C-alpha cells in the first residue's frame, strides 16, 4: 500500500493563493456560527418551529461540529489532509445549497447537521495543510496569524452581512452566500495546495469517536428538551442514562485504546484541564449572547435584520483586529494575565448589557458590547496558547482538538441555557436579563479558573 505522497514545495507566488484557499474554509466555518443567528426571526416567520426549532437550527451545527472534531484530525493523517479538506469544502457547498432550498424547519435542521460535518472536517485539515506549506518558523507564524485573523473577520462579518442579506433577499440568501465561497475554496485548493503524506494503515478510534458523539448529542438533547418533556420524564431519564453510558465507554476507550483520540494523561496537567473548562465557559457565554441579542433586537425592539446586525457591530469589530495585539501581549508576558483580564472585561460587558430596555439603554449597551468584544478577543488567543503550550509536544494536536471540542460543546450548552431561561419567562426582556446574569456568573468563574490554573510566565522560559 502507498504510505506517502511527496509534498510539493509551493512557490512564493502561489503562497498567497494557497493561503486564500485554506483561509476560506475556516472563514466559512466561523461565519456560519454567527450569520444564522441574525436570520432566526425570518426563519421562524417562514418555517415556524417556535423557540425550540430555532434552538435546534443553531445547535445542530454546533453539536455535530463538536462531536466529530476530535476524530477528523486523525482522518486527515490517514487519508491525506488535502483530500479531506476538499471533501469538507464539497460537503459545505452541497449543504449550503440544500439549506437555502429547505422547505421545512426539519429539513433545515438536517442540512445544518451536514454543515456541521463539513465544518468538523475543514478545521483540523486546514491547520495541517498550513503547517506543511509554511515550514519556516517566522513564515508559519505569519500564516497562522492570517488564518486566525479570518476568525474575527468572519464573526464580525456574519451579523452585519447576514442582516443586510436577510433584509434585501430573505434568509435563504445567507446560505447561498457560502456557495461561491466554497466553490472558490475548492478551485484554489485543488490548484495550489499540495497533499500531505498519507498513512492508510493507521487505525481509527471508532469506539472513541462514536461514544464521544453520542455523549455530546445526549447531553445537548437533555438540556434542549428537558423543559419540553419534563426533567423526570422517562425519555429524558433514558437519554441521561445513555449520556452516562457513552461517557463511560469513551473514557474506557481513551484509557485502554492503542491510538486514543484524546490521551487522558494530558488532563493531569492543571493548566490543560483548567484551560478546557475555561474554554467551555467563554464559548458558553458568547454563544448565549449571540443567540439572544438578535432575537431581542428584532422581536422586542422591532428592528430590521440589517439594523440588528449593525447593533452587534461594536461587539464584533474588536474580534477582527484585537487578536493580533493579544498575540503580541501573550508573547511578551504570557497568557495568564490577558486571559484573566479578558474574562473580566467580558463579564463586565455582559453585566452592562442588563441595561437593555431601560432608560440608559444606548450608551451603556454600546459600552457593554465593546467590552465583550475586547474581552473575548483577549481571552480566546490567550486560552489557545495556554493550553497548547502546557501540553506535551506529542500531545499538542490532541490538546488543540480537545480545546476546540470543549469550546463547541460550551456553545451548544450556552444556546440551550439561554433558550430554556427565556422560554420559561412570560416576558422576553425579563428572561434575557436572567440569562445575562447567569452568563456573567459563568464568565467570573472562567476568570477564576484562569487565575487558579494557568501558569504565570517566568522570564527565561
């Protein structure tokens, strides 16, 4: 069997196009997490489904993404990262087109699951291809910076572009937007990106992958449907048992398997385990806010989708440029201080948003959104550096995958909690204030985790 394929060294002229092809995939994955939120009221008006249906539209993507993320890096190593990446782009292309044509809320939710598969395939494969194409230390650092910057640009563009598209052409246009982006990514990647070495004989941890997905899906179902069916109903209790059983199978497979996706010994490092919990906290709060604020703006304030997107701009803009500054700060003083400060700023901004609906609505709300944006853009790059640098070198890839998976799981939990609280209140604005209070508490907890578990940088390290 063929064990490896030589990697062509890209020319200096082709590297910008290579970078574009790889950044496009990540851009779509991240934009999809924000662009849909702004379209939720329009989707509900057209397809129905209530708050529960909207929750599944958002979370199905996140659940599938989180559940498959750990195993997709192994598939890139087994079959070649370019082949896997092109497959992910094709899935994203097809699922985006089908989402735009969805006739019912159920079909749209199924298409969102397919988009989650594409996202889980694209993220680890793009990083692998980037590392193979840019081999010099400085060159790779610049490439990683551009790749990471696409995160902020995608998150900033999602609500604004999505809102304008919904107003101009309806909610289906947000999915059609991704079709030409995916096509461009396919063409550029096929032409300019070289294949990585393949290892067809490498095994795949099916027990770990299936049990991880089952556990994440079961936990999410309980949080999202517990209020609907009753927390002590036979169905919910059965799913809780399934979640516990899947979790036990996953732990056993990772502790005794020959090639585990998630080496459990790395969690003996307090910085790694604390960082995973902190990653879940920041995404839990951010996803809850991004789910709730567009609904508030359009349902309670009766703003258009475009105006609601612009309302979120103060929160999204710092995500586009501040991570570059954060990288320099972390390089100089280490991740502990900026990560803790980021949690503090995000908590303060979330608390300030409790003024929404009051007399001091405008100025304090804008200040709160800015604080959240700067806080998140301080926290996430610092968090990634802290976890990956704390893990052993041979576990860096597994640590990165686990951190991304924990963050996506946090996002699913955040949307579920926000929906559960708001649905349980007679007034949306009152429920939103309860959600903001809960998210503020979660963020304070994340800041305390940072202070307690992330190591202080020592000069000379």
